[in-house]
C-alpha cells in the first residue's frame, strides 16, 4: 500500500540524536502506522549513524537507508531522499529535531481544511513535543505564497508538502549548500496557496558545534543566494520582490554583525539595510547587485558552487 507520508531526513554524524528523533516520528499520534515511511539519507557520516540506522531498520521495515560515498551537503541529500519517497505527502526534517506529538496529523488536517499543498508551522528551540490543541483559528492562508514565505523568513524543516508540488518545484536549490534556506522559498514559488499555523509544530534542538546553524557566515551566504535566485524569477509579484529584496539587504548586514565587526552599525551594509526597510521601492540596481554578489562570493569558510 502506498504510504500517505514520507518523512525525509538527511543524516551527518547524528548517532547521538537519532534515537530520539526516530522515536518521535514512530510515535506520531492520529496515524495508521502503515501510512508512513522513513527515508534516511546519510551524507558520509564518520560516526556510527549508519550502524544505528541499520539496527533500527531491522526492527522497522518502514525505515529506508540510502548511503553515499561523497559528502555533498543537505540540499543535495534532501532531494535524494525525495526521489526515493513514495508518499503522497512529504515532511522533510533535520535528523536531530522533533515534531509535536500530533504534528503530522495537524499538518494533514490543515492541508485538508484549506486545500493548501504546502503547510508550515512555527519552529522553536527546545524539547517539548506535547500535542497541539485545535489550531484552526491560528491558521493564515496565503494566496501569494512566495511573498508570504519571504516576509515570514521561513527557514526550517518540519512542514508538509504535496509530493507533486515538490516535483514541480524541483525541491531544494542544489546551488545552495543548506536546504532550509532555499527549500521553503522554492516550494512557495511553485504553490498556489500556502497555509501557516501560528503555533509551534517543529522543535529544534539547542545549537551545538554539530549544527550547521553555528556557521553564521554559511547561513547568511545561503540566505542571500536563496533570495537572489527567487528574485530572478519572472512573473513574481511586487510584494514578493519587496520581501526578497529585504532578505538580500538583511543578509549582508547580519553577516557583518555576526562576524563581530566593531563598526558594524556605522557600515554601508547597515545603512543600506535601514534605508531599504524605510523605502517603498523593491528594486536594487544591477550595479549594486553585482557588487553584493562579489561581496558574498568573497566570503571564506562556506561551501558553494561557482556562480556564473
């Protein structure tokens, strides 16, 4: 029987965290156990993540493991997971995070109630996974999904997406290393409507040295290019352009701030960021944009491809 839900998880050195994550997903309430499958894609872990997953797969036939011989990063691997998924809906997750105990059922219910092929909820750092109460009054339905996603700055996993929408959008942009920067924007750009639950559905573990979020330079670099590539689309609304432009200016300023520059609040990126927030215009001149691109490409300690 074709599963209703495919959970997509990328794994890189998550041996210590995987037991709790798997238990959380296996214990999701309001589902028939036969309705789900778990797709784990390992990105060349150097710990015992694969060994642990194989032990779990021997106990639960719904667990599928995909091994690789080269480390390519989470954007490539989440797309690889989706290609092996057979569920009608997909839920991408980081392998060390959690859904609320009825998070999957809640996302499905909202998709059914609103007709949205893409359903997000709030995320928060912590370990609470208690069940959500009725959230029907806490839902926004956006008819310009890209503009809404860019305005909310949605940069996390743990959401529900129709598998056909994923195929239409092409999944995460593999030009960008971290998937949580590009994937929500890419899916939103291809969606007719988006539903957003104003309650916590996805819980992120506290930051550790093993989290990609610790590399703020990579985060801001990927956020910049995620917004840029969407801004280059034809036919997007003025509001979407405005919100994507804000992300471009914001990523430049926050990169400088988080790198501890003493004069950050007197810098050109900060002043441009403030001016952009106050200005009603959505445009960036091509000359400035090319300068910003070179600026981002000069950053060290980030993984990227060569942009033409």
